[in-house]
C-alpha cells in the first residue's frame, strides 16, 4: 500500500477485523488494521476502545467498500433464509405424511 490509506470500515472486534481483512485480501486488495491508540495501549477490546479501523489504499477504497457491502448483504440474506427455515420447522404444523396415524 504505497499510496495514502483510507479507512473504509470499523470492525467491532478483532475477530470481525480479521475476517474483513481476509475477504479484502482474497479479492486482491491489501488491507491493514488500525486500532485506536488508547484501546490498543490498554488492551481494551470493547465499545469504542475495541473498534478496529480497516484501511486500504485510497485508490481501491470504493472497490473495497463494494466488496464488504456485498459480503454483508449475502450474510444478511443467509440469516433471513435460516430464520425462515427455523420458523417453518417450529410452526407446529405437521404434514399429514409426517405424522403417525394410530388407527
């Protein structure tokens, strides 16, 4: 990353930051993690002191943001589909072919 860096994302914790950096690098965009200095110095990993900035070269910022947005939309759609499946399973409705007929 030879040019000027631009912060494109704030991760809530180290795990999220690692995933975001990995996604960007998998797509050919070098990324770095930047911690807020007080939180890093005092090893705080919650709230505003635990947030980690993800930065990329400013020339790739728009592309990187689009990749992150697509990833988050995909994850949200996956969560919605899983919730729908769970709701279907817990609705209490039993298909007549799935129940045991005692007679």
